[in-house]
C-alpha cells in the first residue's frame, strides 16, 4: 500500500499542476489590463472545461457570462464518473475516489457507493454524504466485491471479497488490523433532462408486512409530478439481504411500462440519504428513480437506458408440476409430478432423476428451481389482472418426503424446471452481450436522418457510461480466468466510464426468453430476479434535433472519455 500512497501523492501533485496550468491565462489577464471580455468565450470555455468540479462550481459564480458558459459545458452532455480504491484507510479511500470522480466539471445528480465488509457502513456513509451537497441522493451499501478503474493507477479490476462467517454475521465487527476486504467504488452521475430521487420501501412491525402498494404509489406520485407520466425511465433497486424482494419485483413489473428499466442489487446492507435527511435505520429496500423532466430546458437531448443480461444458469431435465407444498418464513418443501409421469415424486426421487440427467459434467453443481407462476396482481384499488412470471429458488436438498428450496411463494400446480450454474453457458452469454453491445456501438455511429437527410452536426447517439451488477458466484473461480464479466463492455467501449459490484441476487427486468426459451414459450413470461448472472445497465445520449444554434459537445469535456 506504500506504492498506492506514493501514487496518490503524485496524482494530487499532477492534478494541482494541471489546474494551475489551466488557470495560467486567467492569472496573466488579471495582472494586465486585459478584461474578461477580451479573452473570448471559446478560450474561457476551453479553460473552464478542464477544471475539477469544485473549482468549476466556483467559476460559475464569477459572473453571468461565466455561469452561462459553465451551464453550456454541463448541459451539453451527460456525465457519469466512477472510481475504486483499495486503500486500507477508509478516510483515504473515500478521498481518493471522490477526488477522481470530481476531477472534471460535473454537478452530481446522484451518488452510489459500495464498500468492502471490513469497512464500517455507518462511517462510510457519513464520509461520503459529507462530500456532496445535502440535496444529492446517496446510497452506500456493503457489496460482495467491486468492479471498475482504480482511482490512482487507472487499472481496471474485478475484486471479490473473501468474506468470513464473522463478517457475514457482523460486517462492522471485523478486526481493525485486517487489511483484506477493504475497498470502495464510487459512481456519480449528472443526467440533464432527468431528475434523480429516492423512494424507500417501508414495512409494518411484522417483518413480512411490506408496504408494497404504498411503495409503488409513491413512485408513481413522484414520477407524475415531475414528468406527467406514471412510469419512470429507470429504477435502481437496493434490497436488504433479509428481505424477499421477489414480491416487490412482481408488483413493479406489473405496475410500470415495459420501457421502465429496473436493475439493482437484491441482497445487501445499505444506508441512504434522501430529501436532505440521512436514514440510518434499516429499510427493506430503496429505489433510486430516474424521471424525465416534463419541462426540460431547450437544447437538452434524450438519455436512454439499455439493459442486457449474461445468464449463468442452464435448464436441465423435464418439466415438473408441484403437488404438495408447505413453507415457513424462509423455505419451501414440495413434492411434484413429472410431465410424462403422473406419479407423485418425493425430493430424493426428483434429485436422483436430475443427477442421472447431469451425469459427471459438473463436479459440484448448484441447482435452482425455475418456477413459472401465474398470479392475480393489482395496486391499491385498481382492477385485478393475471400476470405470468418466472422466479428462481435455490435448491437446498431433498429426502424421501420433500424437496427443499429457498424462499417462499410456490403454490400447488406451479410448473418448474431445474436449472444449474453453468460457466460454459455464461461464457457464451457474455459473447452474446458483447455482440449486442457491438450492434449498439454501430447504432451510435450512424447519422440521424430524422430531419429528412444526413445530419452532419454531431446529432448522433453516444454511449457515455455503464454499470454492472454481477452475481458473487461468478468471477475468476467460476470462469477459470479473470475479467470475463467486464470484457463485453470494455472491448466495445474501452474509454467509457464503467463500474459496478458483485451482488447476492442481481436484479434485471426481462423475460424468460433470456434463458434460451423460445419467443412463444418465454417471451411473455416475466423474469426480474436472477442467479449466476450479470446485469449490464448501459446509458446512451442523443442530442436534440437542430433548432437554431445547437449546444455542441466540446472536445475533452465529455465524461464518457474518462
């Protein structure tokens, strides 16, 4: 870590030198009789767009003309910035990532941070919220690992924590001398034309009494007040690891337009700040909303979210139908019949069939039941309608009576198949994601013909950032080689901001066709909670159609080139 400290010092000195060099023309002007107006807007803009965020914010207060130039720089293009640090000191690690993400002009709309289990969540939350204005929504969580570029070396890294049983029980109770599992990734974004806002999921005294309808209606109310629409553009969801988020995902998928992107981490400890208040008490989940502004200023284009999924589960064996089903607070016992055999099968019989089907292909398989459920669903007093969705339940074991699976929600008559973790399928799926990103990259380079001809003034879509939520079961040990999950994005957009976390239950709204089911079979079956998968949230921006003088993106001022 001495090397990192040295690199950090050199980095700070280099940044200070660059800032001094950028301000040199201004200092010369102040010592002479040259006025600000004599410099010209182009030179001033060229200087201001090189400043770090704090100095840039001060420059915006110098005069009306400078404020106008600063707004022109800011609103010309969205900014997403991300950095990670493995400094064993939490204070130094926070300083390193904050300095990096604020090293260029930006005005953050939101901040997301993930830390290692050997860091204090409470302390990390206090340090990070203290670095940003009180009106900025902030979520800090304990992840299973972090993915991104080092704030000091710019090296891209994927690191999973080596979590002990003690740290799982008490993440804040790790030894202060323990230097492993210490790290942080910080992501901040400025998305003109969108508003960011946090809505918490509340619960009654009964832990199972989640106020899901109220949660959905709160999202609708805020979205409607900002955009006039009932569906936000995107939702980034963080769920407490003790909360069964599946019923919440069912209701969100039912309530909002298919254009609403939903991604996130379905099992971690977190703290958040919203509405100028820090919340340090446990919440079952929080949703970071991105909502289109109804009356956005002229000259602002459209930010669009794209979701892609690399699956890591493969279907195995026949289709079964559950017969006898029992459950407690956290698990389910069931018997089933096979589609070609109507004899009631116990847990051991079912597992014997699956192991016979599997053979010796995988030494230590991890099994899930992929259950197709058809349920009645409504929000509040709205009309009830039936929805069909797919949920995964981890298989815990079986005996001569029942098959045991994790979590609840299975009913008699539900159809299910076995799925197993499959690194080969995951590699193939990563290749498919890379191909899709390649098509998106080509789409970004096309010339916009919406005005009846070729537009040559830069009016094209551009990818400016990405966030990944990858299963903690993936990584080096799963693939047998490092860097697989990041490769699809990095090989297509090597200079674009990209980072994320390893999760214990990744969230990504989609359908069953993502798992190799045909369009007719799986296209209408919804699926939002995944296992052994990687969810990619891609952000792109399309400038507005030319109307008079357009605000253009100045070279060197786009955060997508970080």
